[in-house]
């Protein structure tokens, strides 16, 4: 991590988890669609963004308490911390 942030959660991340599959772990179970994908930096789940109907990444963060997601979109290199509402590029 070289990005400067004001969030201890992001500062604590040394290796950024990348998406294993380019699909939402929850939407594939129900056949739903998604817009963008995010990867949880605590457990590695790849889930859909707030522009998607199911907002699985946000629901996962609230339900599990996992604070930080990374964009799983090609070419996007940023992290977001829910509790601190902080974006950080890397
Ligand atoms: Zn944080
Ligand atoms: Zn989803
Ligand atoms: Zn998680």
C-alpha cells in the first residue's frame, strides 16, 4: 500500500484481495443481475455495488462488519471503507 488515507482499516491492508470470479457471489445464486463488482477485503467475497438492484456489497459489510471493499472492475484501483466513509486509490 502506498496510498495515504485517514482510515486504519485501509492502512492495515498489505495485500489487496482481487476477485476470483467476475460475478457477484450472491446474484449468481438467484439469477439476478449486477452493475459493478466489489471485493470484500476481509473475506474475499465478490459482491455487487450500490448501483446494482441487490447492493450485496453494502449489505455484506453491514451484516458482517467487514469494513473495506476494493473495486473488482478492470482498470479501477481503489478501496472504500464503510465505517469511515473513506476512498483510497492504490
Ligand atoms: Zn476504516
Ligand atoms: Zn449481488
Ligand atoms: Zn467479507
